[in-house]
């Protein structure tokens, strides 16, 4: 009927609330870079998002909730980009792809990732998000190691234990390298990839 939006238009039109929430999270990420978590205020976030402080509280109850939502969005991107790792048949390709996708996300959102790590011990919601993300990566790394011929199991020389160590080694290495430069982050990634390949018995 004339004057009515098409079904296609209804599917592709973003809701006003979604636009505002994205603006809040984008502003929060920018303010983390400009001011840091401690100096950033709810008023700063609201102003940057083009809304009132009261309007922001409709979406989030505190600065901590805003940052938690930003971390959740970022780790979802991280997992989406690396999901194929557990599905790729050839271990070398899986490892290379996983490391490259992780580098890309740390280049784009390294500040959010470091903030998540810094707050994970004091903000339970962020700690749970980060641990869940790590668990997913440990599972994916375990599958790659098993496909490469490493025995399944939790003993120190078996896939699950090795994957756990590799996951947290990569996290800490990327945390520090991402503060220095993109070049250092790429070098750190290559080192982590080399260690992963050795652990998988793919190189000596």
C-alpha cells in the first residue's frame, strides 16, 4: 500500500535504540583512548553520544555497565573472527588464520582488550566475559592440536593442557606488544605462532 515501508525496508532499518546504544559504546571506546577508564565519566559518554545523561541511564546503569557492554561486543567480534580455527581441517592453516584474525582485532580494539584484562579481576561481569572467551579459545586450540596428532587429555604433555598454556601466553604477549606498536604486535604474533607450531609438532 502507498505510504507503507516495504518488508525489505523494515528488515534493514536499524532501530533508534540500537543506533543510540552503538553510539554510546563507540563513544566509550574513544574516551578510553582519550582519558582512560578512571577519568572517563558517564557525563562524558552521554555528551559524546549526543544524548543526555538521563537518556544514557535508560540503556546503562553506570560507567562500569557501559564498559562491560563494550567488552562484550569486542570479545564477540574476536570469537566471530576466530571461530573458523576449530573448523579448518589443516592445522597449519588454522593456526595462521587464528593468529592473523587475532592481530587484526588487537590492532582495532587493543585498548578495549587491555581494559578488559585490567578490570577482569575487579569487575566480576568483565572477568566472566574474559574467562568465557579464553575458554572458547582453549577449546579451539585444543581441537587444532588434536588434529595435528597431539594426544587428547589434560596431562602436561596433552592437548588440553598445552592449549591452556598457549592461550594465556598469547593473551599476555599481545597485551604488552599492543601497547608498543603494530610492528611489535605482528612480531609477537609470529613468535606465538612459531611456538604453537612447535607445540603441535608441526615444526622442530
